C-alpha cells in the first residue's frame, strides 16, 4: 500500500556458512547443505525398484543416503525436494557509495564485525515512497541500537526478492563478509565502502529481470 512500509526481519544466528567466493550472478542460487536429520526424506529415487545398498556422493554439495524409492516417483520427489531446500543468493547492495550516511554506517559495521566480533542484525524493508522507484527495497542494519540504511537491492533483482518476500520464502539474510572498500568513479570518495548480503530462500531463486523498469507495476507478482 502506498505510503506504508513492510519490513522483513531476520536474525543472523545459526546462519549456514556461505563460501566467500559464491558467485553473486548465479540466478538459481547455491543449494545449501541439508541437515543430516532430514537428508533421508530429501533423496531422489533411482531408476531401479531395487533398494540401493551404497551411498552416492552428491554433485550439489548435499550428501545423499541409500535410496529405496522407485522410478515412478522420481520427478515428484525431485520437484518437492527443490521447493523445500534452502538456496543462497549473494547480491551487492546498490547505491552505498553515493551517500555519506551509508559510508559512515558501513565503516561502523566493519569495525563491529572485525574488531568487536559482534553480530549485526540486517533487515529488508519495502520503500514505496522512494522518489526513484516505488518498488525499492532498502537494506538496513542495526548500528548502535538504531536501524540505519545501507543502500538498496539492485534493480535487476527487485522482482525476485519481492516475490520471495511476498510468498514468505525468504528465511534469512546476513552480511556475506564485513564491508569492503572499492574504487568507484561516481562515489563521494575515490575509495568507498560497499557490502554484499546473503539472502536465503526455500526453493531455487528466479532469474534476474533484465527488462525491469523503475516504478513497474508488481501488484500481480506472486
């Protein structure tokens, strides 16, 4: 609703570790390891009706256990499993280099994460009164007890992040690593702070929206 804000809060504790080198442009996201207690229920069936007696290493990084399902249930099991497994997506916050308040916040966050070794809560918030885009999603962090803007979700990822939030599929968000410096041409300083976030949802991520335009009508996006 115009003029209102919708906030999605997450806590960083018990967050699965995501490798620093995870490609931020991987549309479907990286499949995260499945907890050992639930592995047996997430195994896809083999092409044989005879139970297998050996475990097969998974090429996706998720261990598998002996399969006893028949080939007739293979496609159903695969679809159900992919929709109920966590997938990580890394994205770099947009606009963080353009405002001093963003830079100040990122510098404090880096200090807290690297020096004080404390967790920093992160949340995403719709910003329908954003002057550039009514669909803007702002990333905020709790700095010194106050929620502070860090920047926005990149334009090409707005549709899929919006969809994940609306469908209650987005479960966790955290910093991929402490804010880092980079050289930019249009920043407020030659060297500025920026950051990347890890977003985790249940099921594979949709692809980026290369044709997204600002203020696009997303009311029917589900």
